[in-house]
């Protein structure tokens, strides 16, 4: 039987709800307190997830002073991540903090310091590392299925027009979409291709014109081993949400996203006589062997994040997404913002 751990949640909005949805289906979970600065969201989640025994708070300092937890999940708006995480760590709790770790690197450093001083665990919820299609793609790259990587691209295209968040928190000059949203795409490429070394970027602002930030950015990057890459983000785009990702290797290409139930693997077909096969110019696909590999759809696999967090706590297994990993993704995001602002290439520092 799973050991029962005691959970608290700070931030009871829509993604706090996703965490509760996952936690209430897991064994060995007791949710003893939930907190939101607007009590109505606490009450809403308490009823919706049948948390009769959970105490509701509208102030996390009070919650952390009165109660102790095995794991506190921080699912507030991005700007409150650092304050809530540092407070929870200082009060002696392990923390799973939503992405992005924070909007600024100084906050990330403060969070890492609090984690180290407390001796507790800190995990950052970069959930794409648990999305089945992306997990499969990474496994295939690591196994050499597409040869040596030479170009990688990912995107975060998500229309924010109708999801400004409680109190319009996404409509904030500090909440650059490349950090708040495209941290997913950047983290994914970092995970697969390593820490980018340098970036150049362009941004524009033509769709969400009443928002105080650029809504579209394209960044190009140099990765280790002479791999080059691109990240595109648009948060005003009039299309379905997607994180289409393409990984090009010397022997093949993987095309994958988070909303399609298969991954496409293209491999070169060997030709005996060295000229284009008949029909190549007609179909454009004669030189490729295409495999459609089924993957399950689990776009926001927070259940797996919680499983990893529990296994780290109970069995000492390594945490894939530590504070330093979360901070490295923020470092790349900040460099992209600076590159777009200055019009110059920016070297990315990972000094934390
Ligand atoms: N991993 C993912 O794929 C994913 C998806 C969506 C959102 N998120 C992240 O989850 C977080 C929450 O997003 P959301 O969509 O649920 O937003 P939301 O607006 O629905 O909910 C945020 C909640 O946090 C509460 N809050 C803000 N500051 C607080 C504070 N100081 N103390 C207590 N409560 C506070 C707000 O009142 C609100 O109820 C964000 O960081 C967002 O980036 C992650």
C-alpha cells in the first residue's frame, strides 16, 4: 500500500484544479489544506474535488505557519511562484512549483538558495518532459534512431485572448510570452539538445495589441555539438493550441506535437542506383520511409510529475526537474527577451 503523504496547494485556479484532479486519483494522498488569495476559488475546488477535510486559507503565510506538509504544490500566477515557493521551503516543506520557475533569474536564484538551505526538494513542473509523444521522441534521439542531431525546432502557439487568468495576471508587462508560455518549448529543446549557448530573436506585437507585451517571437539558437535551432511563440494566433516540434538528424527526422495521437518518423530509403525513384517529383515522398508511431495523448501529465516527486521523496530517486534545471530554462527565456530588445546576439549564462 502506498505511504500516505500530506499535501497542500497554493493557487486554486484552473491549473491548481488540474493538480487536484491528478492528486485525488492517486493512492497515498491526503490533501489537508488549500489556499487561494480569493477564497471563492478555494471553496470552488473544495466542493468540486470533495475535499471535506481540507482547511481553506486565503493567505499562504498563514497556511504555512499553521500547518506542515510533505509536499506543497505552487500553482499561483507566475509572479507569485518565487514568494510562495521560498516561504514553503523555509517552513520545511518539499515543493512542486509550476512552470515557469519564475519570471526573473534573481528570483530563481533565491528559490535555489532556499531549497539548498532547507535541505528539502524543489521540483519545477516543466510538464512537457512527461508528455508521451515528447518522451518517445527523446528516447528515439538518445537511441540514435535519427542519427546525429543537426537542427531542432519547437513552438508554443496558444491563443491567450480568452485566458487572461484570474485578475488578468497574464496581461502583465513582465510576463513575456516567451517566458510564461514558450518556456515549454525552450525546456523541451534543452532537454533533447542540451543548453543553448547563444540566441538571436525578433518579436512583434500585432494581434493582442491591448496587451503590454509582444505577442509573437521567433528566436534562433546555437546548441552544443554544432546543433542549431529555432523557437517560435505566438500567444495571439488564431489556431488550435500546438507545440509542434521537429527534430532533424543525419539519418532521419521526427515530427511530433502534444495534440496528435501519433509521432511521424521519416527515415531515408536507400536507393540502389543513386537516382530519384520514379514518381519522386510527383509525390515528393518517394525517398522517405514514414512511420506513424502511436502515442497516447496526455498533454498536461501532472500525475507523472507527482509520481516523480513522491518517488524522489520516498525512495530517493533523482528529480529530473530540479531548481537548477528550471532556472536554466528561465535563463534561455531571458536571453531571448534581451536579444529581441537589443537586436544583438546574446550569450546565455548558466551561473546559478
Ligand atoms: N504546466 C502547464 O502546462 C500549465 C498550464 C496552465 C497553467 N500553468 C501554470 O500554472 C499557474 C496557474 O495558472 P492558471 O491557468 O491556473 O491560472 P488561474 O488564473 O486560473 O489561477 C491562478 C490562481 O492563483 C491565485 N493566486 C495568485 N496569487 C496568489 C497568492 N499570492 N496566494 C494565493 N493564491 C494566489 C489566483 O487567485 C488564482 O486563483 C501559472 O503559473 C501557469 O503558468 C501551467
